[in-house]
C-alpha cells in the first residue's frame, strides 16, 4: 500500500461471478500500483462460493457476504458506508483493468474536478468497442425513435438515435449525460450529497437516476478514452429475458422520476409500443427463420406479457 491519503475506494458487487471476480481483482492489483486504494466487495448471496474464494485469495479485500440478494443499488450503498477514499470507483466484477486504467481515470478526475462523475472507455474481450460505457439522456424524442424503429434503422444518426453518439468513436474527452455503473468514478462528497443510489432500483437504471440527479445539482459527468477496461457484460444475469424485463422497469421508473408530468403517459405508451412491435416482428421472423429469431421472439414476447408489472415501476413510490 502506498503511503499517504487513501484516494479511491473500489466497490465491487458480485453475484455468481466467482471466476470473473477473481480475474477482475487480479487485474486490479496488477494494474494499479501508483494509487493508494482500498477494495470493498459485497457479495449478493452467490451460490458459487464467490465470497469465500475472494477472502482466501485476496485477504486485503474487505468482503461483505450477504445472506440475501439486496440488489446492485443497495449493495453499493452498503459498501459506501465504510469507504474511506476521496473517490468511489464502482467496478463490475465482469471487468478487467488494463493499461493502468484506474490511475488514468484518477488523473482525469483531478484535472476535471467540477464534473463530479467520470467514466472511461470499455471494450469487449476481442478488442471491439463496447458502447455502453456512456450515453445520452432518454427523452420523449429519443424514446419515440426507438419505439418505432428509427434508432435501429439509423443507429449512427444523432437525430434518430440521440441517446448514442453518431459516428463518434469514443476516442476523445467529452461531457456525457450518463456514465455506466460498470466503471464509474464518483467524488465521495458528491455521492454523500446525493445520498448514493436510490434503493428503489434493484438492478439497471440506478446509475442513470444518479447521473440525472447529479446534473440537476450542476455536475457534468465526463468521459475519458485514456482510461480503458475490458467489460464482458451481463455476466450475473443468466436469463436474457429477465434482464430485459428489468431494463424496461428501469426505463419506466426513469420516466416517472425525471420527465414532466405531462410527458409520462407518452413515455409509457412508447415503451409499450416498443415492446409490442418487437414482439410482433420477432414472432413473424421466427416463423420464417426459427434458428435465428426464436430467442429474440421469446425475449420480446415475455417483455410484452410482463407489461403490467414493469410499466407501473415507481408509480406509487413518490
């Protein structure tokens, strides 16, 4: 451990990702040699002995082994209570630190203190770009374009797919609306000012809500391509169908929490249109090419069938 002030508290929330978590920690300690940091891991009742494996191989990690799965938001909130760093780094267990990424994002944060929240570039294991590292805010227009398919037809259009960034290659510093929670550096004082993640989010959407609340207070999340990591993505979510139900629930919650009252009905209607149209299209395509489209049909049909559950997200919470 480097002498001096503790700079970063790295928080990892794991759930049945034993091998990936150990690989993540190995890269964390290998690549982060010039930063004074601590690591806190919260295990959400994994069935693969994640907590004991980490405790045995990395005794320097503070492991919090839970007896129930409390979700991503609450687990991060729990870990943050004992964090001592000037910054919090939320790091997914299905990531690999490369090229001193944490040192680079710390330097970037120190050079851009007013942002309050910082993110870096994520790539897939094959080296291709993983564009989920940051994105724009969901608006009535962006959701309309996604619901009727314009975003899919014109994925590189800043007009029809405004939540993405057109032809931008994630190769330059810029302000962004949302930084993903898989590699998210936050000044601890900002985290405390906002009270951490909203615990009503279980999984998905919590970082969106956090960034939107931070922006209302004048912070401007920023992205740096210099800090780059590998992100496998979705490792703890084994059932793709269930993941998309949670994604839609999160989107419905964001609409209710952050859109003007007059726009909420439109937003929910666009989510319904999106799921219904995809379910119908994939049903037709799967009849023509079962091998290629059956999985997509199952996903979208299930999302549509569960619409009464996800569209009511947070409707009675506030």
